[in-house]
């Protein structure tokens, strides 16, 4: 069996492929349950193999890379921050990732409180003791850092799976 070893990311946007060509009968979308099946089983196996801390770090980094790539390929560059936020809101809604709202914004310090309703990862799941939105934290950082050139820390402070009805993130420029 061929093993693929690498030290650096090999991801390229072209790896997503031409979905319309490859799925002429099934189309470009799938059920949220299928996405969650992949996400939660992968996370479960990673936690079993390498532990929660490393698994969460990997999900965060994967989310960050996804956010960077999504920004580069789907979000038009906007100089005005409000226009940028409007573009991100539109693309997240169009892709059915979630409904983004900015609750607070300090543009001088580049600190934000963001809420994502109808989140792809966890909206509707039962209350549990796990923090599962680490991918989302990285995803938000990837989008923001690619747009602004700043580094951020993103921490989820409220989550559907902890009993809230939205996912809320504190975003701070570092």
C-alpha cells in the first residue's frame, strides 16, 4: 500500500474538483447528517488514537486552512470591513454553513464577538459535555487573518451542544 508522507500541506483548491461534472445525477449538495457523520467519526477516531488535545489542535488547524482557502477562492477582497463582513455572511449562508452575525466589533483593536446560528457542525445536536466547534474556531481565524493580515485567537464561548441555541465566538487580534 502506498503511504503518503509529507511535512507541509499539499492541499490545493483544485482537489475539490468539478463536482457538477463528477456528480451529474446527485448534484453539488449533500445532507448535513453525512457531513456530521464524517466529522464526528473522524474526531472520535483521532481522539482515541492521539487524545483530545492533539485532535482538537488538528481540527483547529484544518479549519484555519479551510478558512484561508475559502477566502482566497470565494470571497472577493473588500477594503471596507463592513463590506467584507457582508460578503462573508453571504457566502456562509449561500454555502449553508451558517448564519453569521457580528454582536460586537472593536475595529481599532480588531476584537469581535461573532455568532453563528444554524451552524453546520452542531445546530440541533443533543446537549453534551464535549467542545466540538474547534474546526469552526480555526475556520473563523483563517478567514479573518487572510483578509486582515492580523493573527487572531478565536474561542467559542457558547455552543448549541452546551445548551445554547447559537455558537458564539470571542475573536481577539494577537
